[in-house]
C-alpha cells in the first residue's frame, strides 16, 4: 500500500481508497503535481530561477507602466520627484533580479548539458 495525496484537500491517503476519508473526493489514483521535494535539486533550482526571472520581468513592465502614468499626472513637483525615484529603484532592482536569474539559469543549463 502506498500513500497518495488527495487532489481536493491535500491529505495523504491510501492508494487503494476509492474516496478520501477526509473530504469524500472520489480518487482515481492520479499522482500529485511534482513539488520541489520530488524533483532533483537541479530541476528545483531551474523552476525557482524561471519563476524569479518571470517575476522580475513582470515587475519591470509594471514599473514602466507606472513611469508612463506618472508622466501624465498633474501633482506636486516634489512628490513627483520622489515617486520617480522610487520607480527608478524598482526598475533597476527588477531588471537586476531578472538578469541574475537568467544568468544562473543559463549556467545551470550549461552544467546540465556537459
């Protein structure tokens, strides 16, 4: 008897169970999606780096949108300068996160192909 995870509530149950004893979900012995614990360390690192790079890119695009919006808003000049400074910091940090993640991902892929 092996333990599997219920797709509905996430509790471990027997692979022989027809229904989850916790939530009543009908079971079809479908394995759970892979988690970082189930992946090799290289696969887990690759997934984390892909997500980090994607988040960096998304934040960068949002920062650019804020930049455009700030350029079209009529407000106090001192406040506008502070907001632009914050936006520049966000743009730089998100760009750095994305670039570093892509570099590490490339390095990991090259190591994997050797």
